[in-house]
C-alpha cells in the first residue's frame, strides 16, 4: 500500500535525529554557558537568581501553603533581580524561567508552564498548552488538543483539578475536555508526576492542575483586552463561508486597601465565534473476518463470511477484515463559546485570607453533516489485494476489492450544547506555627446533543471497485453510476429525531487541612487533613423517534424539492481519493417533507432505558504527612512522607424494560420482545472499596546546580464512572434456547463493584540547573499496575422482569484485570537561552522533551477479530512522544516555533479495538510589542495540515480519516 504516511520506522528515525540534533547543538552551548554563567545580573552563589517567582498564581490548595509558594533555597525573588534582568526577562524567556523555578522549588516531581500575566500563554486552549510539557500528549477533537495523557498512561488515568479542586467532565468517562478552558484566562498549568499524601487521589499517571490568578499576590492593577481574527482555508472552501472567525477576551485585576482589610479582584471574560471544519472518511465501528470471494461481485447477494467451506457462488481464500459500511462526510460547523474566570480575595488581617474563585464556560456547537455511504460494504466482496499477501501491508487489511451495494446520501443536523460551572471558597488562617485551611467547592458539567437526520437511497444497487492502496482515504469506481446526480436517489426516505446525550456531572467537595511548623533539626512540619466529595453522574441516553417507512411519493417529492449544492469546493484536498463530491440534499427540507413539519417526530415521553446512567459516588479521605529537612554529609536533604486513607461507595440506579420471551419447545427457536406499555423497572446496585495510599518524596541538593529526587507512592485511578451503569441491555447468545436464562445469556450490563486501577510507583528525577536559563533533567519511572477494566468479560447476576415475573440472569459485565501489569519509561527534557551569543542571536532559546514508555497491558478485541489480532496495549499510550520549541525574542519581537510528535496509540470505540496512527504537528506564533501597552499577535496552527488516521485490525486497515487543515490567527493585545 502506498499512501502519504511514510515508513513508521523512518519517521521515528527522522524525529529522533531532530531531537538529537537539538541536543547536539545545545550541549556545547551549555558547556560554554557554564563558563560564562557569572553575568552581572547573576551571582555565583545563586545559579537561578533573577528568575521570576510566580507567587501571584493561585497555589494548589492541596499542597502545603509554604511549600507551594516558597522558592528553592538560595533562589532570589523578583525583587532582588537587577534592573538589567527586569528588562531582559519577558515573553517566552520569562515563562521558561518561571516554570523552571516552579519545578525546582516543588516538593514533588513536576513540570509546568507558569506565567504571571493573564493572556500571555501563546495557545488557544489549555489542552494546547499542556502538550508543550514533557511527557504530556493529547488526543485531538475538531483539530484541537483535547483529552490529555501523562507519561504514556491514557487520559482516564490522569486526574484534573482547577486550583487544586476536582473538575467534572461532560464526556463518557472521567477525562476532562481541556479545550473548554481558554488559555487566555488561565495563568499556568502544572503536571504533578509524583504524589504526596495531601494530594487528592485519582491520578496514577499524574495530576493536572490549572491555575488562576491570585489578585492580592499579583500586587498591581492591570486591564488586558485582546481581539484575534481567525482564518481557516478549509472553511473558506465551504459555500457561503469566508473562512473568518474571531475570539476576544477582556480581563481586569486590581487591589484595594480598605478599612476592613486588603481586597483583590480578578476577572476575565472571553467570547469566541469560530468554526471547526472537517472532512471525514469513516467506516462502521464493527469489523468482521472474512475468507470468501464472490464469483460475481457486481450482482452477488451474499455477504462475506469467515467460512471454511465455500458458499454457493463463492470461493474461499485468504482472510481479510471487512466492515458493513463505508462513508465520506463533509462537515460544516459553527461554535460559539462564552467563558468567565474570576477570583475575589479578602485579607482582613495578616493572619486571615479568604478567597472565592469561579469558572464558567458555555459552548454551543452546530454541525451539519453531508454523508455519502456504501451501506452494504460486505455484500458480494471479491478481494483483489489483501494486506500481507504478496505485500508488506498489515495482515488482513482489505486494500482493494469489488462488490455491490445500495448507496445513500445522508444528512444530519447535530446541535451540542455544553456548560461548565466550577468554583469554591477557601479560608486560610495562620497564627504563629499553626495554619488551618478550609475549602468548599463545586464543579458541574452538562452536555446535551440532539440529532435530526434524513436519507435517500439509490434507485438500484451499484457495482463498484474499492481501492485503498493510494492513500488512507480510498478511491471508488462506480462504473456508469453518477454519484453526483440527485435523480439517482429517490428510494427509502428516512427521518430520525434523536436525543443522543443529556449528561450531567456534578461534584460537591469539602476539605479541611491543618499544618504545624516544628522548625526542628529534622521534622519541619506536620500536616493532617480530610476531604469528602459527592459525585453524581446521570445520562439520559439515545432517546430516538424514527420514521423508517416513508411513502415512495414523499421520497420522490423530497428528492425534487430539497436538492442543494455540494457544501464545499475542495473536499479532502490533501488526499488522493477520487470522491470529491456527491448529490446532497437540504436536511431541514427533507425532514419537513418526510415528517410534516420542523417539529415532527417528538421525543418519546418515556426516555429511560437500560443505556441510561444514574450513579452516585461518595468518597471519604484522610491523611497525615510530615515534612522534613536534614543533611547527609554536606548534602542538604528535604522531603515528606505520609499516608492517605480513601473509602469509596457507589450507588448505581438502572432502568430496565420488562420483556417477554417465547421459546418453541420443539425447535428451541425463541423471540424476545419488550412489553409494550410496561412500566420501566428501577433497580439499584452498590459497590464499595477502601485503600491506604502511602507516599514518600525526598530531594537531595547535590550541589547548587544539581538536584536529585526520589519518590515512591501508591496510587489509584477510578474506573470510568459510566462503567458502573446498572441497566441490562438485552442480547441473545444464539438462535435456540431451552430456558429463559439461555435466551438472555448474551445480555450486557455495567458493574458498580469495579475496583480502581491500583499502582505502586517508583520515580527518579535528576535535575541540572546550570544557570537561570538552562536546565536539563532525566527522569526514569516504573509502575506496577493492577485492576485495569476489561470490557464485557465476565458473568454478573442481574434481575429482570421476564414474562411478568422477576428472574435472575447472568449478564456479561466488565471486570478488573487481576494480572499485575508493568509500565516503565524515561523522560528527558532541557531548555537553554543562547544569551551568550552576540546580538541579535542572543535572543534565541530552545527547549524540548522526549518520553519513552513501555507497558504490557492486554485488552482483547471484543469483536470477532479477536482470534486474528493482537490485544491492544494501554488506552492512550504512545510509546514515543516528543516536543521541541525554538524561539527568538529581540527588539520587541517574540517568534516561536513548536513541534510535537506522538507514535501510535490505542483509542477504543464501541465494537472493536481501534488505534490512531502516529502523527506530528507544527505551530508558529509571532508577537511584536509596539510599546509597553500594545502588542500585535499572529499564529499558525497545524501548518502542515496533519490528518488524524485511525485503524482497526492492523495499521493499513483504515477506519477513519479526519482532515481540518491549518488555521491562522492575527490580532492585537492591549495592556493598561
């Protein structure tokens, strides 16, 4: 198979060469920098003196206040920096220094990006910012970084907080959609890669903490306004669109001295009206193994099968993987978002600090889909090229074949609305050696998605030849059939009104922490605390009203009245497919024609069904921790040790529909049907668990430039909350049965008794801080993990009302893997400012990171492909990921290029294991300061137009390709 991917090994080699070249260039510079480190602005005894201390960024409430805010010993604050440093430190260099100091002064292993200036982060979302941190990768949604993976563990194994508080999710699991947080209103992101006892549990991979401004620590008034226009060439190709959109934000920070104490306020607002155009090729989620080859592919009515003996009209040959449908889709989109982040801080006395902060985000996304589909893609298959047969492509990939199928032009209007509300209040009281902190918080997400869909079918089945050898997006020859002629689609009109999702996620939490400073020769402080949270997840899922049978005359009328132009001028322009357009129809027009009006097909009055979720998870946690400091010989040593106890209870309510089962006593054939008009039966199932989580962190200040950290801890990551669902989806194990239990033996359910993924973790971090702008770190890690959830794997007793009476059946449910899996890896990162070069080259700086991870997880494919494919590894785990950044700042300019890469990773969906091909992305940003108050900004995202490519059953068995192209931004930022 030839396509636009290159050989994966060759791609990896090129990227390793890139990073190696970067290190090779930087190494001699570092050596020279050591000799020249004693600049007028940096004292010999303080290798990072002059770096910016980010005290104005809201500290993580779960961290000990003095630990979170204090710089490393011997590091000067901004107030001690020379005037020369104040002039030099700005933009990317200031952010780099601040981030290095945060890393160096922390009590745990962490990486982050911190900037005191609101709106200064050069990214469009927090997800994009996070991908610039070593060991952090993202999944992409609508062209943007979305779900985040840390150190090779999937997004579900990370734990997200905002100012130290748990963040809710509107997605199907616990992973947070970070693109909902605009980077313009967030001042920093930290990724904690080791843990301590006062951290909220939940992240075996790490804790991702977003930070907002703490206004009293900021210490000055600031008003920032920014407007950026955006241009998408792909959106410009859509009819009636210009490709233009915008985003704007306004923020205000101030402090007031009053008769009741000092008061600080910070508030930021963003408005965004953008688009996310995407061209798609996609298949049905289910792939099946087949061995048959139709003798007459253009007319055969037989679907391919995994036969040993050839059916009539077919022969048997090599095995290949087929799918029941294939589709090409053009998306026309619009998204509007309003976001608000604010903080109010009151300090009535020097001992008491009271703060409130909140976050609000509302997104409204409209997507119009125009789809062309081969709906019977397993019918009459005659394979011509199979992967692994005389070629080097992945075994079983169906690369070229002939067949016949009905063709459909399908239309959808999808409206997704998503609201996030979060915030809380903290009271911090410090008297002499005692500090007490109390915090209460709320985080809530609500997502609704509705779908109105229509279709028209071809007047006849069409013979075709499918070819996936030239590109990831296939070409298809349909002979004399013109897919662009609307007159060829007059049959089988269809309409659907669907409530696809109505998901609510609410988290209420409260905590109390107390610490006492001992100032002893060894023990520095003791800290104890407790936390309670109540997490409620509900989802009213898939409430459909379908109109399957439409009078032929209405189908013809819809065809004639609702024809419309193809929505884009350049569909899949970066691919080699020959399918660039097809006959399209106006979805709203067809819907009105088929249903009698825009409000036709109302949702059913009873929307509860077994797929719905209603789960409450309650957590009680308490901890005790000691911070210590000593010396081993001449080496200062500091750290902490503690233990956390966690108890969790789960209550899951299921909604089951009574069914009737009729079994023929002679043949064993049976029929299962829901009982019409029956009342939905509610049932509740429970789960509980409790664990002790010990932890220890120790840091050795080997020298003024070298720090060695060791960490050991036990972690947990909770199972996906919707895997606790108690509803039972009816399924039949075979065509015959002797008992009701046999007839329902393939029913599926969730499992509220699932335990979390438990892990023992060992981390090392060797950190070299050569001067205020130069660092290098090497961090190996090892994890022993047990309890990963394996979907639909074991019987679980459930109760259903069958034939009017409750009976117990064994449904298939997910279980915890009882095998201890091992994951180990290595992170390498570094940064350097080339300040020793002559002007203007002294404005250059570089940073980069590389992460390697190996894991031995095994997720069997849940489909009929299982005997022929290897189990998948850990969800979201890329064996290799890397990022590199180069910037130049001089004469008011700040120019930055950022590159990121990740190798293949596993991203399952409903029916089979699915993976994503490795990919890389390149972004560029330019800023120019006209004066102290006005800054011009320009940015280009994904300038290489990288596509997202998914595969099932093998690298060359492509199941999805999405292309969104580059986006360009330009605007102005004004600061007062």
